């Protein structure tokens, strides 16, 4: 019973001292929260843009097709036999055959009232070719897949919008590199600010800490208030960054939607719990990390 009471008293002491440190050095605490918030907001914005670009490329992977037109000299059975060769190419996911007659019928239907311009064309003098509509497993490998398709002797030509896919892939890679660099750089800046905040608190209380060590206080007994201080600062900064990110993300979605109507951002509501969790965890890691590193140096542990 005494141990339980002692543990409860110690826990209350840790929290009391940790919270007191925050208010005792209000300006540094405010600076730490502001820096962590800014770092999370900038990093989060870049990461979420990169995430949306990734999703867009996945959509392209599902929607974009390579249309392969076959040699006119092939019979219908020979044309259907090309399917196995196409599926044998490692990056080809599906290969859907459409005969020249089916293509002519679809083309005529798409013209609607103007379909009379195709009057006189039928199976006997069809200007269209047998074709395959191909989807890919990995859209970033479009170029090498097209090269492999063109090597097949039955293939006459192909149609694919490689420029658009290539541009999106390049943008995706740039944002991945930028977001990764920002995570590292801004994380180090945040830890530096937290470290200085804790260092100031420990310097102010250096005589008290020295007395505690002289009377037998363990290192962790001294550490815990500062760890709690870093935790609270990180949680508070993470929560603020989450609400700020919500507003910034909504604004970005509106701006991008106005410039690129076809590029829809994922609704923030669908990822809000993930963003909140990441921000809170990141805030705590930065806050506690800065505290622990500073305490170790200060106490020569």
C-alpha cells in the first residue's frame, strides 16, 4: 500500500514539475510549440500533396490504356492469339481484345447523329484494325512496356499518352524527395528548439538538481519532469498543427481544383484520424527526443 501511495505521489510530482517548467519558461515553450507546429504543417502539407499525386498515378494506372493496333494481314483467329504474347510481358496486367468490326460499331455509336459519315463502311471494307486495350501493373514502367509490345511482329502501332504519365511520375518523385528532406531537416530544427527549452529549465534548476543527486535521487527521478514537459509541448503542438493542416489542406484543395479541375484531392475527413495520429506521435517524438538528448548531456549520463 505504501509503495502504491509513493508511486502515486511521484507521478503527481512529475506532472506538477513538468507543467511548472512549461509556464516558468513561457517564451521558450511558446517558441518550441510554434516551431514544432510550423515544421509539422510544412512537412504535412508537402507529404499530403505527394500522397494525392501517388493516388492520382494509381488512378492513371487503372484508367490509362495502351491501345495496340494489329497488322491488317492477320486473320481474326491469329489476332486473338496475340493475347497470350501480350500477357507474357511482365508489366501487362490485362489485354482486352476488340475486333475491327466491334471497333467500327463503337465508333459509329460514338458519332451519334454524325454516324452517316461512316455510311458504306462494313466488314468488307473496314478501315479500322483489330486492337487490344492493355492496362499495366506499374504505370511508371510504361516506356519499357511499350518497347516490349512494339517488338511483337503482329503489332502495327500503338497509342498511349506517355507524356502525361511521365510528367506525373517526375512530379511524384520530386515531392517524395522534398517531403523526405523536410521531415529530416525540420525534425532536427524542432529537436534543437526543444533541447534549448529543456536546457534553460535545467540550468535554472541546476542547484536543486545537484541537491537531489546529493540526497540520492535517481537520474530518472530527475529526468521525468523534463520528459513530461517535452511530451506536453509535443502533444499540444501536434494538436494545433492538425487543425492548422485541416485549414491549409482545404485551401490547397480549392486552389488546385480551380487550376486543375480533373485533379481531385482526397477529402480531409477521410484521412483526418491518420493525420491527427501522425502529428501527435511526431510531436511527442520530437518533444521527448529533444528533452532526453539535452538531459543526457547536462547530467553527463
